């Protein structure tokens, strides 16, 4: 018969003396990952390798410290990399819809923007001053006078020819006109028609000659005017170049190492000289289909500016960017618009950077679920990683019925590492359904949920407590408090030899313990304050447990914690509410009768059982066949039921309780009701480990406590689960006082002996079990049922 465990095996204790400090105030508040050596190693590899596609997916449960750990590792990797350069957009003066991207060393982007702004100011001051000077006016006047003289000379020659033929040349707003005269007086049309025919013919011939001469004269005049315009344009260019040319040339020399900047400066110089009237202060023609604007037009010099897209002048190393809201535009950037009189307008200065631009040359950290749930964001991210360029595109263009003109900025080369933070199920989904994912995220950094209990790992807990306290201004923790935090980590891991690595769980406990210590007026957080934090959190979440406990106490939920009963045993289950889990005893019953149906699982027949629970019940049939059907076929029917269970039942941790109830019903052997049972069973009759043993034991203990401990109550659990025990102090104390018991069992036979007080019995080589044993009684009962079934079907009965 199994022996109950001693109290010292029910909980592992951490000796505060194992820590060399008195309080965490003595520790350097450095952040050390909680037992994530494999994950950190994988992350280091993914960040170091330069090949295409080696981005990283950090896999772990929410609250495991994925982002905190990844950020710490990224910070170390970033320190070994130089700060990336700046990026600016300038207008494309040949095609304004396609702004040009220019990469510059860090800090030079702001310098270029300031230099171009200074150039624009110079254009606004120097050009008006130069064109308003005496030298310009004098030379302009000379050109105009010379042109006027040449035109006058041409007209005088035309007039001389006209006078020789008896004509006058009359100039008006409509142009030149030839008037025939006689004796110095104009001849009217009536007088002309009265002239002799010979004279009319001579006049008409003369008029034709003069028209040809007039055309020649007008051609000469146009040539003179063209030369004058060209001379004036050359003059204006010389004046403009003299006024600001040296500014542009100085900038070109300053940025000689950056050809795209020099190209832009040369384009600016050409544009200035070709559009002097607009540059000198005129406004551009309205672009809207209205005779007026909502505001003043931008001067032409506005397009000479630089839009500083990414400014890295303050960076000392590679950037680390975390984007909490990874929408499409927040990732790849956007082109913003102004609304003017109902129309959308934009230009290159309204191009805004996205997180990919800011992280370029460094690292971008994103939550995978947020990226996947934001429309188009994941596709955009993949496109950037695949093409290695960041292209700003207006996603709305794909859904507009009418195409609108927008900017198409030149893409920026992408040289960055992306670190996605995801859960295991997101990783499985991406691997299964996205063929691009393995090509672009070739490194998996998987967080483990626990770590070994070593001095180094216990110290990691202490350093995490110190780091959290220093960062948030919390009270220092005494070493007894740190030891209690470590014990809580053992409980969270459900293993006396493993510590939970749930970062958020530890830091939340630290914050709450600080609250209760400060409320108590303590200068240092003690173990009692940590325990108060644990107890208070339980109290905030245990309403459902309290209600079910009350229903058991009132007898609404039937439960026996004393006496014996046939075909009835107390099983143990766990209710997991997401933020709180607790154990609850459940009555498991079995009824046996004549038939061939075998085991009928009432939970399965009523669609309340999950597949794992159904598997556990089916295993029981294998157990019965192996133990009792070696000499004759089994002929019985039985029903199994979780009494007063109205929700779904899942898991196989109650299969041992179901088997015990069934054996009890077959052998008509009463079972002790003060012993609850948990554990799954295999076909060989071995009791296998299950989860939630601490909650299950504590749930049955509280039920017994409410009814009064008798000293014989307890729980039988799989022997393999002993290492998982981290029970509450009240349970440990009750066991130490002999008022409650924990029995480890390895086989069904051990459980039978514990609950029946009878030997289980072992079969001889012929499959016979000794008389006076549990298995012997079951075998006799099965033999009688088989014989009765045979007689009924043979007509003998």
C-alpha cells in the first residue's frame, strides 16, 4: 500500500541565506534574460548574419519578456554598428511627380536642408537687388535703345522706298498700311478709280513692290526684336548668375562627394535661369480650375527645398525602432495632402517617413499579430524585405474608381533587420499558409517557459527584481522576499526543479509586493509582503472558486469526504478561467449490468466530452482486455459519468478515477471517499503524470477543510507528479500535522489497495487471481456475467 509523502516533499523552499546580498539595493540593476540562452543565441545569430532573408521571429507566450529580451539583445548588437545616414527627398525638376531620394551621411541631411533654405533666401534677396541696380538698367536701356534705333532705321528705309513710288507708310496698332498720294495728298478710292487705267496699273504694280519691301522690313524688325530679347535674356542670366551663381557653385563644391546633390543643384540653377520671372517674385499659374486660390500660391523657389525624410544626426549607433501600431502607412510612409477648395494637392515636401525608414540601417521590432491584423501591412513588409527597397505607394489607388494623380517617390534602399514578436500558434500558421515566410524569416528564436533551478538562474530573478525596482522607483527587496519570489517561480513552473521564465508574472508580483510593503510603512519589501501580494491577487480572482465551494458545502453539489461507497470515487479537475485556475473535486460514478455494449461514456454520448477524454475512456477497455479477458470474453455493459457536470469535460487526468469506479462497481467493493484521485492510466495499468496537480490537491483540501479535517483525508496522485508539488503553506502544515495526506501511486493496483484496503492481487501464468483480492473478485464477477450471457443466448437460462 502506498505511503503518504512527508511535508518536506510537498514544497521546495529557497533559503534566503543562499543569496549573498541583504537587499536588492546592493545589486547593480542590470537586466538578464530569464533562462533564454537558446533564444538569445538564435537572436544573436539572426542579427549578425548579413545574408538576405535572415530576419527573426521571436516565439514565446505573451508576457514571457520577448520584447524586453529582444530589445536588450538588439541594444548590444546596435552598439557595434555605426549610425546610418540621412535620407532626403528633393523635387524632380524634370518630372515633379517622381521626387528623388538622396542618401547622405548622418547629420548632413539637416545641413543640406539648411543650405537649400539659405539658397532660397538668397534668391529672394539677391536677385531683386541685382535686377534693381543701375548697371542692369543701364545695359538693359542700351540694348533696348539699340534695338529701337535698328527698327527705326528699317522703317526709314521702307518709307524712303514708299515715298519714291508715291506712297506713305502709316503705322498703327493694327500694323503698317500703304496709302497712295498725288501732290502730297492721299487719294481716295473713288479718285483712284477715276484715274486712267495705265496709272492705276502702275500704282498697283508699285503697291506689290512695296508690300514685298514691307515684308522684308517687318522681318528685319522681328530679327532685331529677337536679338534684343536674346540679349536681354543673356543679360538677365549673367546678372542672375553673378548674383547667386557663386552660391550654387559653392554648394556644388561642398557636396562634390554626393553626385545626386550636385545634380539637383545643377537642375536648380537651370530652373532659376529659365524661370527668372517666377523666381524673382511672380506666382505660379493656378493649378486648380478656379479663378482664385484658397490661399497665396507657393513661390517657385519652394520646389528647390529638401524634405528631410530621416534625420539620424543624434544617433550614436544603429537605430532600434519599435512600431506599436504597424499600419500600412506607419510602416512604409505616406504622401500627405492639403485640401484646397475641395481638391487634394500635394508635393514632395509632404512625403512622410514610416517605421521602415526610421529603422533603416538598424532594427525594426514588430508584434506579429498587429502586423497580420492591419490590412496590407504584412504584404507591404514582405515586399520591402523581398525587394530590399522601401517604396511609398498610395494604397487607396487600388480601390478608386477614378484614378487621381499622386506622387511616386523614388524608392529608398532597405538595409535593416526585422524582428517579429509572435506566439507559437502564429508561427505555425505562417509556416503552414505563407510560402514566403520561411524565405524571409529564416531564424526562429524560441523562448522556453522554464529554466533549471541553479544559483545563476536564482540570481537572474534577483537581478530582475533589482532592475524593475530601479526602473520604477520601487522599494528594495530583502533577500527573504527575493527567495519568496523565486519560490513563486517554482509554483508557476509547477516543478520543484524548474523556474518559470514568465517575465511579466515576476515583475507584476514585484510591483504588487512593493505596494503592500509601502502601505504597511516598511522600508524594505519582506517575504510577508510578497505573500500578501500573492494572497490578495488570489482573492481578487477566486470568486468562481468560492461559489463552487459554497455549493459543495451547502450540499447542492453532492460530494462525500468520508465513508465508503461502491462504484463511486472523487476525481479531481481544474477550472481554468484564463487569469485564474483552481481545482474542484468531481464525483465519478460507474454502474455495471449484463450486456455486450462494453463501456458507455455518458459524457461522450451527451457530446460533453473532448477527444482526449474519450481516448482515456477507450484506454480503459484495453486495460480490461489485458487484465481480465485472457481466458474468456468480457460480457458486461457499464456506464461512466461525471456527476453534476454540465459543461464540457476534456483531458484524461480522470481516467484512473473512472477505472477505479468501474472496478469497484464490478467487484462490488466499496472505495474510501475521503481519498480523491487524479492521474491518467495506460493499458498496462501504469498511472501517468497529469497537469494542475497543485490546484487539484488544494481544491480537495479546501473542501475537506470546510467540512472538518478527519486525519484520514488526502489525495492520490501519480508518482511522476511528486516533483511538480509546490503546495500552499496551509496544505503543507496540515500534512505535517498528520491531518491530510498525499499518496504517490505508480500503478492501478496501488490505487486499488489504497482505496479498498484490500490487496490488489497478481495473476498467475494462467490468468487466475488469488481469492480475497480486488482483481480476484472482479475476475469472479466477470466469469459469472460471461456464463450468464452464454446461457441466455444458448437457451439454457
